[in-house]
């Protein structure tokens, strides 16, 4: 199992980014997928937004509602996150993974993430 995130960067407040996550090693289309973010090292990695196998979306981080749009391309095994009207508080490392993680943290594989930095 592998996740390769890319597409982050430095942007001014109000700007946009579109990170992507290429996956391999599992049947991507058979899993609900999510974006997570970690605001600082050692802080909890929180769930941002998820998409079901059928394309249903659930936003968990209230501040991203109406600003972040998740999408997926099952033919390319790739997950996307359209980030609009970015705010300084969105600054974090962003990761993708399955929506339903293993109970034991050491069993979950993570990619290196992609860093999003929003300047005020």
C-alpha cells in the first residue's frame, strides 16, 4: 500500500491549491477515501473530508465546508482536494488515506504528505 501526495505549496490567503494523491497496492475504487491534516508535528492528524466509493462527500472539519471539494478518479487510483479561499489556519501537512483506518495506529500506512502554507 502506498500513498503519494503532491500539489501543496505556499499561497496567499484567498488563493487556491489542488493537491492530489496517487495510490497503489489496494483496490482504490472499493474504499471510502479521506484527506487528513496535521497542523504541526506531534499534533493529532485530523480528518478533513471524505468521499465514499459512490461519490458521496462528508466534510468533517467545519471550517472547510463550502471551501474544500474532494474528488476521485477510480481509473487513475487518485484522490484530489480542491482548496479554495484558503486561510492561514489551513496551514498544515495534508495526507490522504482510507476513511476507515486500522484500530492499531502502527498498522496504518501513510505517505509523506504535502505541505500547504497559507500566508496572511
